[in-house]
């Protein structure tokens, strides 16, 4: 605009608001300053009203604002200095710079020239920094500081009190070459929006006053009027009295499906919510819990059934439901009371409000109000000579241990006459004498505290032999099991002798120098050892021998071959059998392969012994 307009603008007072002034207040040519975008507008038409962005030729200090008497802020510059704050506009992001340092991007800030709440507020830029040094094993506070009008990055190990000339950017802990960074970024703009966002998503509904629940009539409730906040929105809620015209909705679930029963006036004293089947009857002398919720925005009340048939202690300790109807979230509803009532009672045991009473537990007055009543695990006490029980009519009683008259016979040396003991499932027979099951099936005799050992002519106890003891064949005091017999050399072992080359024939290389067939007598066994021998020793080099299962895809049986060294007639004993190829199956064809012979003089004759055993 022209200088003339600028002069007119300088002489006018200014509207300052977040929205355009009301039509009735608008004066042609009077400026409006919008703090949200930091721009000035001027009314250029009254029919209809038109606001045009205005760029003034004068300074902000030349533009007056409406004021009363000698107010501190009389122009736009004063307004900017007093109504706004230091803080970050953009940039200033800290990141790991390596080797225990950080990098900070360039940025813009609002900052004051003096340490005063109303000092001149400047917008300023600061340069990027790389490799900023930090104090090791310490917190480091990263600032953009005024620095006499040349803003720069600085670091301190304690917070600074002069926050007008220092804008916090980050807090970093250095631990050797590692840095732990929290970018703080206190924004100077959009403060209202950020504050509202924080309040909505962190605090949701917050109570200011009221909304206190109490008992009225017969199982009815009252709730006082309340004042609530949702972010920056103030919400008033109405009072409730269900003994009069007030009503609430009852909620319960069945397998995750929620049911609402509207227009209810009384708290249920007969049912609780079994979440797998719906509403269920409270047990005798049990207690129900009911949770009262308020929806401030819609000004409605709701009650959710508790999920247990509780003892009193359990009811008082019960926590708010973890599962609620889908729309029961912190943006729409809030918990305002917990009610405990005994089955069939006409009055409540308690009404607790979470605002000034912490939900806790009550002292049980009746034994059946307690949980954990198992006899051996509930701290019951008595004496060493008496035992608790119940007499014939079912009343509790105590008994001595002497066994006289009708008392229990539990002393160390009673004589048992009746009833007969019958056949016990188990017992310790220490110090018993006589016969076990005397006269039946030739029972073994008891001598002192032990049943005597079995002999060739008398029954008694005997230890089971293991396979090696069966193989030794010298033990006379153990008995043989089928498993031990099968694993022994007596029955479980077989040997296959193979003459691959006649005794006077020189050994030559090649596959299939001899074959043998697995018959039923060794089928199902494993090869457990193998040896080889020449009749006449070979000279120079060595002989290598492999066993191969032709039927099983020609698999090699030995993971380490049989080897006979120069001048030797017997293998070196280092052959090893593959754990996966040692099985012998009926009709398998096993081949003897000679992979190498002595390079000087060939050995004559080749005998191979193969040991087999049941697995």
C-alpha cells in the first residue's frame, strides 16, 4: 500500500484477536492483527466486509493497540514482547556425531536480548555445528544462546536459569563414545494447539469438581453436578438421582458381545457378569461389584457389572474392568465410582469415588468373607495333641490323640481292633516280621526289617542284571531281563567272517571283491565293530578297505576305512562305523571294496570280521 495508507494505519488502534472482529465492531480502515499467522489485515470494504493483508511502512512500535490508562503494552511491539515467548521456530536437531560428539542442524529461534520476561523479542538464526564436544559420563544441556546478538550453540552440565537469552534444544548423556539424545524443542509457535493436543491425548477428561456418587433410596444412586475439562474445553455435567427420575444404562458381555440395558434405576443385588455366558447368579453370602461411568459430553451415566461372585475382601480388592464396551474410551467416558453390594442386600456395602478415596480393601468381619480358606494353606493353628474336625451333626469340634472312648487313636502306640485296615495302596514295612500274604503263593519271609534275598530254593528280592553282567556269565545273585539278554554277547551278538581273497592270492583293488547277504539271524542288528587281516603282509604304502551297502543306495558303512600298514597283517584298529549307515536290514547286500593296496609287494589273503548286535 501507499505511504498515505501507512500513515493512516499508524494513527489507528488495532484489533488483536485469533478470529476476525464481529461485523458490528468493524471500522473501515481499522487494522486487525491475527496472532496465529502474525499478519495485519485492514478493512477495505463494509458491504460486504473485506479484510486485506496489510504491509505497513512504519515500525511495529508506531502501531498503537487499544489500552486503558497507562498500560505497559501500548503498541504492537510491546504486544509481541509481552504476549510471546522465546523458543524454537525450526531446525536445531541434535544427532550422533561419532566418538562421543553430536551434530546440530542450523535453525531459527525467538530469543530476548535481556534476561527479562518482557525484554525485546528477536527472531534469529544460528549456524549448524558438527562434532560438538560433550562432557563424558554426564548430562549435557544443549542451548542456542543470544551471545551478544550473534546466536551460537553452547553446552552446560547444569540447567541455565537465564532462559530468556538461552533456548534449550536437547539434553544428551555421553557415555564414552555413546551418546543418548533427547531433542527437547520447546516450540514458540502453535502453543495453544500443542497444549490442547497434550491435554487430549494424555489427560483426556479431567475433573475439576463435583460428580460425587452416593447411595439413595433402595439400591439407588445419586451423582452431584460436575465440572470437567477435555483439553481446553470446559464441560458441565448434570446431577443424577435414580430414586427419582434419573436413570442409567447397565452393561454386561457374553463372550465379547456387549449388551446395554437402558433406563435402569437400581443396582443389581442378585447377579454378576460371567463373561463366557452373560449374567449369572451371585453365590450365597457373596458380593457383586458395579462400576459407574460418566460420559461428560453426552451427560449420560452407565454402570458396568463386575466379573466375579466375590468374598468381601475380593470385592474390595477388585480392579476396574480391563475390557469395556468399544466406545468406552478416555475420549468419551470416565470412571466415577465403584459400588459393592452383598447378595440380596437392600443397602450397599460401600460406594467409593476415585477422586478422593483410593480404591482399596475393607476389613473382613465374617469368616466366609475371606478367600484362601484351604485347611492346610490358610494359617490355621492348633496344638500337637489336638486335631480339628467335625462331629456327627456337622459342627466343628476338636479331638485329642489318645484314642480313649470316642476320641481319635493317633498316639504312637495304639492297638487297632476295628475297623479292618483292608488293602493299603502303599506303606513302609520297616520292623515288620512274619509272612507277607502268608500261605499264599509261597510268599517270602521277613527277617528283622528286610525281606530276605532270593536263593535257588527260596523266594526273595533280587537285583536285575545288565547286559555286561549277562555277557560275563559269573553272577549268581541277579536275574536276567529280555532286554539285558538281547544286549549281551550271549544272545544279542553275532559275527560275520568274510574271506575276500584266498590265503595265497595277492590282494587287488576294486569294488565288490566279496559280497554277503543279510539273513534273518542278523537282520535288525547294527554293525558295532569290524577288523581286517592279511595272511602275508604287504610292503610299502597301505591297504584301505571299505564296506558298502549295495541295497541302500550304495552307502559307505565305514566313516573311517579299515587300514593295514606296510609290513603289518592286522588293521590299525582305527576304523569307525557311520552311525547312520550301520543298520542291517533283511536281504541287504553288503559289498567289500578294496580302495588301495600296498604299492611295493601286494599282501596275500584278506579276512574281514564284522561284529553285529541288536540295538
